[in-house]
C-alpha cells in the first residue's frame, strides 16, 4: 500500500516525531511505500483563504493553492495521522489540513440536488490516528467523550471507503509519562503498523 504519513507537531525532537519515525520504519519494513507529510517542515498554511471559502460551491472547486498535497492524498491507499491532542482537539495546523484538503473535488463533491455530499476519497482503505493527550484516560473518555476519536471515525473517515479500517492509538497522561511508558507506546505503535496489510 501507499501510505501518507502525516505529522502535525512543531518540534522535530518531539515524542510525536518519534512516533512518526517508528510508524515509518514499521510500515516500510512491511513493504509499504511511505510518503511523509510533515506539515510544519513543509510550511503548510492552515488558513482557508477568502478565495477558497467564496468558491466553495464552485464546480470545479479551485484547489490549485493546495494541489500538491491534495494529489498526495488522492494517491494514497491509507492515511496515518500523528499528532498531539491539545485542548481535546486537533492542533490548528491539522484542523487547517482538513479544512483546506478535505475540500470539494478532493474529499467529496456536492450532491447536485443540494444538501448531502458524495464521498470521493474511496481510495483510502486505512485510517490510523497515533496521538497523545496530556489528560488521563478517564478524563478523555468518560468526561469529554473522546471528541477527537468521534470526529475522525464519524466524520473524517466518512469521506473515505465504507470498508475503511480505522484505528486510534493514544498515549494518555503524556506530560507525566515515564520513559518506560513512552517506549512501551512506541513498541505498541510498531506492532500495530508492522501488521498492516
């Protein structure tokens, strides 16, 4: 498979960067082609422009400003997202990725009758989210209702194939995680991704 591995963290020495390296090594060891998209390193602008918003219902929608990344998404068989959860949500740069790339003509088309949208990313058969949270498990799941998982599984994945394989691996309580716990999480990531077929 061709996997688009997306990293959304500003620090190259971050734990997220270590997770992305581990994921890449595991995927490549299994024979997959990995296209690393480091949003910060590639200086991705997450802001939806005035022109993009005004033309949102134009046919065809103008994706020329993000055509390179849109083409990489359309060429992928799977997406692996690596990011921290901040304030129980995506980092702004990842939210901007969804705003600008999961757009008409890339992720969906508008139903000619109006209303519903027609998914277009049927090439994506796998969506993994590899993430960390500063909060403990019980707070994320029981109190907040795991909002990032819900958004990814119920909304983002719906732009893709109905048979999409979705998985989310999270390291909770990241700010207090010991080196042992971090290494164990990296091993969990490695095992999960080396098993991707």
